[in-house]
């Protein structure tokens, strides 16, 4: 069930900062509808878990820096009983064979037809990004990005030897998306491409590109965004294929979608551009994968056709949603003689929680501990009138970038 808060449709417990941020967004440009999913929290310029429908406009700050960030999950033809003794070896192999970390390069150069797309040369600013993008295709990055091995929970009576094994990954368009977003945000605000976005804060108003006033810039951004989205899809497909190879498995069902993107859609009989930042499309019959924390369930959900689903702009959560920031979780590192501020989560706390849950973890830091996320069941329950849960999954292996990697990207 949702509530109206300051004119915004809000699911779950309203976060005052995110509501205020969305209210600011609603006052800029031709906004036709807004919604906050139950995992919402403060983001850069637009809340994470925020959905905005624009008339003939698009927001590069709303889509964010990790254009096309999303998840891919596949059910395999292997079952729990077949991997019971393999999980430790498997996560070690994933950590060794898949490149994690900020700015990482893939040791196995991946060729893909998308690198032959005309848009690389048609949009002048993209030309110098292609070589870096080629080197990074199939790398996972850092922050909250992961590769998971999961087992489906098909019975309320507990695990069974025949429960299907799933593979999932979460990441986006890497350096290509970040530099594309930065460039178009600068073009929208100053008319110059530039190399970075100056002074970005959560309080900034959205950068907007108006199709009527700047048709060339609008069409260029949409083309570049779609290219970054194709790139993100290709990267996730490459990583999942690699893990399937390590498992000796085939995919029997695939769920794949973005949650940082803009789509031209029809809502209430009107064509609009829907910007979802950290929100999953959930049209009737559409499947989506929603991950929890490394010590929580995950789910494959399906959109349903209800009035509440319409009010959500056919959207749902993309995860469990943070309840504390990264700096709150890990504290401040000593710098320039300052005293270190202790974090609210320690490595021992994280280890105890994940070991109790029964998941093998490689990498990750305390700012990705289960302590910093809501229980996934709570946010799914908040959307019970907009979706149906089709598969409940439990991670048995999680691989992320190591604790030494710091991710400066906003989202």
C-alpha cells in the first residue's frame, strides 16, 4: 500500500530527505508524475528508488552516472545437491576469473558487435571512449556490485537437494557510463562536455534536456544512453556465461533488466519519458530480479495489472534499500592528522551475520554488510499490490570487490 506525501506516491516508510529531494525534482521541468519505491533513499539529484515521468524531456542526472546499471539472473540446470561441496571452490574461481574493482580491465578482451555501432562515430564525444569501453567489457566494478550463486527456496519446509541453482550479477556500464553521463550533464548545464561534474551534491536540481528546445542534444543523449545500456547488458551476459562455464551449467530461465535508465512509455494515455533511478520496471507480466544484501533472500518478481501498479508508474524496488550511508557503516579513515571516527559496523559483525546466514563471501566491506540494508521481505511486502513473487532465492556464494577498493562514483 502507498501513501501520498507532499504530492508524491510513496511506498514503505517515507525517508524525509528523499521525499524532500523528490519534491524538488517535481518542481523542475515538465514533470507529470512521481513515485518513490519502498527501498528509496537520498541519491545524487534524484532519490535512489525514485521514478519520474517527464513530458518530452529527459534527465541525465536522474538516470545517473552508472547508466544501465541492472541485474541479470539465470536459473541453471544444476541443483543444490550437486554443488553442496563446491561453493568455496566456486567463489574462489569467480574471484580469480572475473575482474572486480574500480577501473578494472578484463584480461580476456571481449569482442562484441556493439563496438561496430555507428553511434560511436556519429556522436563526436563518444569516439575516445570506445577503446576503454572495450577493455572494461565484462568487468564488474566495485561498490554494491556483485556476482552471486543462489539456490531457489521452493518449499516452506526448508532446503531440498533438488532445489535449482541460480547465478546473478549486478553492475552497469562502468567507465563508459560514468564519462557519458558526466559529459551530457555538463552539456545540459554549461554547453561544454568537460571531463567531470563539478560540485555534485544530493541537493542539486536535476539537469534536464528538453527535446523541443535542444532536439540534437536530446537525441544524442538518448542514443548514447541506449549504447551504454547495450554495453551493460553485454557485460552482464559475459559474466553470467563465464560463471555458467565454471558451474558446467546451462541457463533454463533468464531475467535481465536495467534499474538506472530512461524509457519512452505511455502512462494514462500520454507518452512520457520515465526516468528510473534504482527502480525496476514492472509492467504486467514482466519479470524482474531483486537482490537483498549478502545475508538476505533475493527474489524474482512479476508485475501485475492493478491501479496501484499504475500509481507506481509500473515500477518496483531494485533492492532492499540502504538504512545507513557508507561512511556511517565504516567510519572515517585517518587523514591529515584527524582522529578516525569509528563505524557502526565492524568486520566481526559482518562476518558473524554472513556466517550465521550460511553464505560464503569473497571481498566486500562493512559498508555492504547486511546491517546497512533493510530486510528485503519488508520492501517486497510494501509492494504486494504491484507485484507477484515468482521465485525466492537464497545466496550461498557472494563475490564483490575487496574492502581496499573505494568507489567514488555517486550511483
